């Protein structure tokens, strides 16, 4: 069962999460040459990124990777890659190794083989931070997405293209077995709507209806960080 932490406000949540992630990365770096950190996109984790970027870490030994990305150029205001460069890969973290999970091409399928090779060299994930939507998606594992069942399967490749109802562009996403295999897992949630969704996701039910259940049931520790 995941460990659910409630915070009095979002600012404290972001600071505490940044401290926990930094501590876990230090522990990993004390035991091995490098560490892989996977983070979500979107605007919600912005204060977490800002706090983590100032952490006293041996950042050149840390690989930073997104859990998913929209198939858009980095110049797009919808690019999570651009967001990570702007908010996380700054200050002390500017020398971290960034591992892109997208590339220029006419379709995700044109670039995915080369991207998988790059990603798999950085696996397994040492510290994973994810978000969750009100529809109980995580990363780009959306209910109703065209390849969701394949991305949830135990034998899924590391990275898959995903097209989902209501998503204006294709996505590239790390798949369930890669995410579930992370050594340390954090789920970052804010707001009453997502609190309600989390309560539903924690109930027994098909993973395909609530893809975040694949992460909530991961074999390694899962900590949920929530503030209103």
C-alpha cells in the first residue's frame, strides 16, 4: 500500500519532495557511479523543480529524463523538454545529464528506435516522480489511448508512441514496466479533483481503466505527496 503524505500547503509539499528526492539521489550516488531521475512535465511541479535545482548534489553524475513528452518541437510552448530546461536544469542542476525522450521527425515512429537505445542506457530508474490526471492517467498512459494495453504489458518496450482522445498531438511515454521498476517512486498531486481521483484509483479495479494503478501497485516503495 502506498504511503500517503498530506501537507498543509503546496509550498511545503514542493520543498519536502525536493529534499526527499535529493536525499535519495545522494544515497544512490554514494553506491554507484551515476543516478537516473525521471520527472513529469506540466506546470504543477514547477516549484519542485526550482527547489531541486538548488540541491547540493554531484549533478554531472545525475541523468534527468522526462516520463513522457508531447511530440512537438522544443520551440513549442507545449514542450515539456523546454520546461525542464527552463525550470530544473538551472542553478546547481545546470550540469546534469539530460536524456531527451523525443527528437525531430514527422511522426514518433520515425525516431522511436534511436530514442529507445538512448533511454535504455540510462535505466533502471533510481528516483521517479510522477503526476496524475483527474482521469487517473500518469505519464502518457491515458485511459482510451490507442496503445494503452501494450504499454501496460509486462513485455512492453521501454518507450512507446501514444495517441489519446482529446490529446492534440501524439505523445512519447515511458511504459508501465519501466516506471514500475523504479527504485523510489513519488506521486505528486494537488487539488480536490485529483484527491477524489486518487481515492478511486486506490480501489480494486482494472488497470486499463485507471492506468495510475500500475504505479500504485509497484513492488518498490511508493509515496504519494498531496496538498489542496
